[in-house]
C-alpha cells in the first residue's frame, strides 16, 4: 500500500514538507509506503477550460500536473499539503488541484482517485489554517474520496521548519493522521480480501443548473 503526499509549498523542504515528513514516518512504521511529490516553485497555470484533457487524455499544460496524475495510478491514498497565503491555500496548490482533478476525470482517469482516502495538511505562521483546510477538503467531497481526519484539524504552526518541529501538538496531530490513514487503508485491504465490492455507481445525470 502506498500514500502519495503532495507538498504544495514553494520551498521543497519548508514548513509544509516538515509536517508531511512526520506523517510519513508514522505511515512507514505502519508498513505503508510513502512518496512526497513537490508541486514546485515555477509558474503553474490554472485551468483554462480548453477541454484538451477530454480529447487527448491529459492537461494541455505538460507540467507537474500530468506527472502527478500518472503517479496517482499506483497510489492507494493521498495527502495534499499547503501553507497559508492570505488566509487561503496557495495559488500553486489551487491551480494544481483544479487541473489534477478536472483533467483526470475528463480524461477517464478518475478511478485513480475514486474511493481512495485523502487528507489535507496545512501549515501557517499564525492564522488562515481552518479556511485553507475547508477549501482543500472540498476537492475530495466532490470526487467520492473518504476524508481522513486527526484528533484536531490537520495543521501545524511555525514560520520555519524548526519552529514547526517545536509545535508539539501539531506534530502529534500529524502522527495521529498517519495512524488513522494506515488504519483505513488496512480496512479497505481487508474488505477487498473478503470480497466486499465498491459502491454501485449510478449513471451521471445532466447538470441541474439554477437558471432556467
């Protein structure tokens, strides 16, 4: 079993990375393989609604989004991490997740995410964590991905990696998140071994718009 963790921070080994590595340690102790995928710090375009993904099977912008969607095929669960910028998720992780989920489902690759557990990890110096937590969890709620929680909202505080490590409660939250994720993955595996099938899917109906 493997968890793919996304570092949406501009620093490859910054505060968000520090929080994610604490989750990784616990997952590894539970026998779960992990990989941290860095979104990067180069300009990342948002979705331009060109529908190229539906035609070609991938996003028109050939960057880390397409790389991640391919990696997602071998993952059993996901954790998306982001620092807080102006009381919300970073522009990079927002553009990244918009394009990842939209292009994957439009390209017929939605099964790479469907029913796979997911979680968010938020890092901040001071405030904006709960707003960012709410924002990122919405991606999972619309794609039938079970949301994994911890004893508190999945957040750490600190302006540097060293400060994050001193956030004792935050580090404990990360460890509990790792154990909770491992538990659900093992439950899913046990269900598969017992022949429990995934929920039956209904054919998608046309959008019901608010304007007639």
